[in-house]
């Protein structure tokens, strides 16, 4: 049985983002302590070839310091405080710090980060507990080219991508489709639910993510969808676990 086959896997969105600085070792560790099965994080490549954990390509939003990761060396990136004294971690540091059974969803933000990220996963022999995901289909193609067996999730941001799912699945052997629950506000609940059923009909897992957690709980959305969902990415691990454990 795959480590990703458990019912209602909960991943901390950039760690325990609601309570701690996002995408930091502190945030990741606290998410696991709070009961998350694993974490979701984002990877860019620095100018000197390190896999850097950051959602944005620039550190300005989280630190007030304008520093573009792709144009910066690790030493300079590490000099920036991104909240509560935390520093920007590398992917290698994440694997060295987290428990060996923690699941990790690596979102590839840039194709250039693919090779280094795969190398690090292999170094830590963590293939069975890592899912790669991306909005960038070329990045997913590069991942699949380098590893025929790794778990891949297609991140959906635009509705125009939905009709492409069957073909992308045929090409890349997807594990999951990672849908934004925020789409309920655009499509309606019923259309969103039908999209989930359509995707599951292809034998794919459903991962839900959100820009902000509020939409999960609005109108009882997550309660109504929990029997159809396999993995939930959340800012607040404790609140989500309480909801999913309700009868």
C-alpha cells in the first residue's frame, strides 16, 4: 500500500502557515507536531544551484527585502529574516529536519528546479513519500522524463486546463489532480462536485488546495466533499483535522 493511499491525508500548506512564518523549518515542524501527515512546499533554484523553498520568486512579500531567488546565491538568501528569525530553507534541509515518515508535496515553481529536486529526493531515498506537483506542464514533463515512477499531481488554476486532463494523464501517468476549492465561488458547488467525480472516474486522486482556508468551511464545503477527497492542503492543520474527524 502506498503511503499516499491513506484516507484524508492532511498536508500543511507551506507548513502551519496560519500560525508560523510560511515555508520555514519552524512552520513545517509545527505542522507535523499538530498532526499533519506531511507538508506542501514550493521550490525555486538559486543562481548557484540550490533548491530553495519559497512560494514567490522574490522574497519581498515575506521579508520586505527585494531579492529574486533565481538571481541570488544561497549565502545572500540565507541572510534574510523571513519572520520570527526564520531563514529561507533549502530542500535538503527540509529532508534532514522532518521525520522520515513525513509526506512531502514538492511544488515545482520553475523547470530549472526539477533536476536538483529529484536528485535530493533520491539522495534521501524518499521517493515513496514525495509527490511532485506543478501548474507548469513542461515542468511535469521534465519530472516524468527523469523518473518514470514518481508521483505527479497536476495543479489546476485555470478552468481552460480541465478539458486537457485526460490527455495530460495519458501522457504523464498522473497520480492526482490538485483542484482549488476556491473554484466553488466561480462554478457553483454542484459543478465543482461533478468535476471531482469526473476526475475520480479516471482513477485519479483528488487533492484540494486553497489560497485561504475560509472557503473550506464556508457553507460546510469540506464537510460535504470529504468523502470524495483524498488529500487536503490546509493553512491550519488542527482545524482541518477536527473537521475531517467528525462523523
